[in-house]
């Protein structure tokens, strides 16, 4: 009877492997970006944060600086997430 | 001119030394003059896996520092005339490996041998970077497990940026994925990353899959490279790896669970 149960269980695999795969895909992509990035990137990120904080209250995670390589060019991508404004309802 | 192979992984305990020993023995068994070098200075273990631990007199560091001649430090394998072992120092620290010193020893070995297998220590410190610096080919040993895969990816990055070939703008190191401790039944149950998963993530050429096997522990217990255990799945898988490395088109084995009949599936066993 155990064998029969096992048979039905196999139809729905407990997919910790697929979780591992997803986590790794994200992680490795992220690691590679960091690896290929120019060395000034972290400092650039801190400087931009400093300037931004003169005007808006943001935390360190709000800024994301990336360099992407294309065939014939490099693209510097800057993402800033602004906090939701409380003084401006609606 | 010898071909220099590094066996690397980043993470410890994934089977680098087992692989280096199997690879060197496999090449020697095919009549190719081979030497395997332990780069794990301070924690030597290759001598144990090769079963020559009681014959170590001088080591790699002694040779680099001019305290012994290369011929005095090389240990000839008792089972195969084509195979030699260069053990690591057990007492020195890894800083004793200099780029120039390692290069000089590899140059000297190149004159006598066809293949030089460098067994890298875990981690990304001097021993590991020296083991890969002069490599022509790299075996990236990986377990189907998240931390091992991540570390392998890190090593691939280092291979492509910090090796002699990268620095001198030469043809890049040929990198091969060797998946070890593979358990097809766990893959089937969705508990373990599959060969395809790991290949997708690392984008490397697959040179072989070594199944999880008790033969590996038995081999290390007795100081016999597992490739010599021709009855074991791991030994056979390593033989296939050597053949593939030498250009023979051998299909991959041990990737699937042995199929059970309907009766077996219904009633277990």
C-alpha cells in the first residue's frame, strides 16, 4: 500500500529543486553584474545617494546602479525608488 | 609541451581531489605521462587519496624554494609508471606559492610530462588562484546544490579574468563542468537540481556526471583512485570523463533512475 501511495505522490513532485533553480538564477545573475561592473560603481552609488538625500528622505536600498553591456556600448542604468509622498494625499 | 589542467570548485568537499586523482590516473592508464600536483599548502590530502602518504619526503614548496630538486620531490606511482605525484607542504603556509616559483616548476614539468593536473584547494586565496593561473583547461567540479553552484560561478569569473591566458589576451581556458555526487532518484523526486538546471545556470560544457557512490569513500579509505574501481558507477563515470576529455564522443551515463516495472512502482522496493 505504501508503494501505491508513493506512486500518487510522484505526480506532484515536492519541488525544492525548482526553488533552488529560481534562487540560483537570480543570485548568479546578480553576482555576474557585480563581477563585470566597473570598480567605481559602489562609490558612484554612495555619491548619488548623498546628493539625493539633500532633497528626499530615501534609504540606501532605494538606489540601484547597474552597468549593462551591449554589443557595441555600455549602458549605465540608474534606478531610484522615491518614497510615497505623505504630504500629498490622493 | 604539457597541457595544464586545473581541478577547481571554490567550495570545499565537492570532490576536487577525488577528481584530480581519477583524472591523472585515467590519463596515465592511457599511456599519457601525467603528474598531479597538490596546491593545498598546509592541508595536503592528495597523497592520501593517491595512497602515497608514507613516501613523501620533499614537497612542492621545497622545490619552489630551491631546497630540493624536482626529481627528489616527485613520487612515482607504484601502480602506473606514467604517473607522478607532487605533494603539497603540510607545514608551510600558502603564501609560499609565488607566481614565478609555480611557473618555474610547471615549466620544468612541461618538459617531461604530457599532462599536469593541478588539484586546487577550496576557497579563492593564493593556493586556488595559483592552481588556476597557468591552466589551459579547467574542470569545474560542482555538486547539484545551491552553494556549490554559486561558488562554481564565482570560480568561472576568476578563471576568465585572473588567469595567465586572460591577462595575456590568449585563447581563454577551456572550461568543463563536472557534476559530482549526482543522485538521479532525488532529481526525479524534485529534491535535487538536475544536470540541465546546473548547465543552464553555469552555461558550461558538461564533461561528465559522477553519480553519488559508496565507491568514492571506499577508494579514499584505501588510497586507490576511484577510477581504478572499474566495477563502480563512479569509476566508470570517471573513465568516461577521461575519454571525453581526450575527444572521444562517449554518451553520458548514470543520469537516470533505473526504470522499474509497473509492479515495482506500485509495490515499492
